[in-house]
């Protein structure tokens, strides 16, 4: 397939995603609802109020995700203690199928796209039955090729996070998706650390993946603060995902590394400002500079009264502000030209002052 065909834009719930389109901002609610559907609905409202394009949850059966012996990640232990297993923690964080349907309805009402990350095939099938607009596949599943093939066969857009992965592993995942259904694909660069050190962000990897796989590329941001996310937007991230919570002090594994609602709103505003600042790429003055140009630039100015018929010589002209007359760049060109009308001392020279 030709690169021009591969590097195609795609749509998620009618929203164009890819180069030249606004960054698609995903507010990652994840499991910050703590298993409470009412709290999850409040997260939808906060994402919509902040101006996010989508709010994303996580869909899983605890028993289908972790074995009884699976340890918690260090950041999970730090946040929730070591007295329970990862499996027990996940059980507390599941949302029922009924809760999912309610959240989709809330998203429709608030004009924000509902997304959720499936962690096993049964959950992917359930999300498909709900009519989810796209599948967000987490970094931990990059090497789970059977799962990727299962998702790809559904034909819906796939957003694949690539934390912890080498370029070769991402390549294998992309090949699997293409060979199993070739769904529209977005890759997200990611550093799977909570929080991630900005010095590890390596945002230039987005360009590497874009060139290697010829698909839109974005960034799943786990750093604290907003600066790295803004940098990703400035580098052209097609999608930007970031965790948020209603309150970082809430109990649970992900709250401490998440934005609060006001910060999420600042994130969206900042990304839109960055996008507006990127512009069209042509080097040309903007209308707002006209007044400054008149004051800050210089013109060729008569150093004495010059009568009609005077021949322009170097000693008759000076280079002075304002910039409302002929530019100094034309000095050599104008030497020897004859004036068709008088030019008073200190007055910028104009084209109409010269004989043709």
C-alpha cells in the first residue's frame, strides 16, 4: 500500500483525527471512579466541562486480567498498601455492564465521546456490543498478539499505546493488526511509569513511529503537570491522553498521578492555544504587525530639501525610521534616479516621488 494511502486520517465518533486536525484530547478516567458508578458519572461531567473530546474508562473482569499471585506495581502499592493482592484491588475497581451503559448515555448527553480500554477478549466483545466508537488498547497488550488480532477483526479504529515497547515490538503489533483486519490505527507514544520523569518522555519517538508506520501518532502522558503535554501538542500529537481525577487525595492506585478538573481544563485550553500558535507554516507578516512595521522599520529619507529634477545620490539620503517609505534595501537601485516632485528634509522617499 502506498504511503499516501497508509497515512490516512481517521474518524472517531465523527471527529477527524490526524495531521492537520485538532488534537483529540482523551481525559483518562481509568479506574479513578473507585468502582462507584456515581463517581464515574461525575468524571464524565468533569471531562465534558473541561472541553475534552473523549473520556476513557477501563473495562475488565478482574479474574480475566490478573492471577491470584500477580503482584501490584510499585506505584499501586504506594497508593493502596500491600495488604491486598492485585486481583483483590482490581475486583474493587470493576464497573458493571449496567454502569457502562449508563456512562455511555451520560457521554452522549454531555457531547463527549465514550471510550474504554478492554484488557481481555470478553471485555472487547462487550464494548463492541455497546457500540463503542474505537478501541483503546493499553501498553501492556502490545505483545499480546492474539488479543490484538481479536480486536482488529472488529474493524473499529484502534488507538494503541506503546509504553515499555521497542520499535520492533510495535512493528510486530502493527503487522498483526494489519493482517487481522487492518483497522484505522493511531499509535500513542507512552512511558509506563506513574508519574513518569519528563527526562524520560522522549517525545521525538512520535516522529520515529510516524515515519516507520505511516499512521497518526500521539502521546499518552504520565508526567506530572502540563508542560510535557503541551510540548507533545506542539510536536503534532494527533491524540493526547492524560489521567484525571476529581481529587488527588481520594484512595486508589491512580489518583495521585492524575490531574484535577481545573488542571484538565487548563490542559485543553493550553493545547488549543498551542495549536493556534502553530499556524500554516508560511513565512509571512501577519496583519497585526503592520503598525509595528511602520514604526520599527526604516526608510530612505531625504537629508535636505530635494527639488524637482534632483538626481538621487548617496549623500542626499539617510536610513531612518519610520518604515513608511522606500526600503533601505533599494538604495543601490535608486541612486541616479530623478525626482518628479520635491521631497522635504526628513521625509521618507516614496515610489511616486520618482520619475519612471
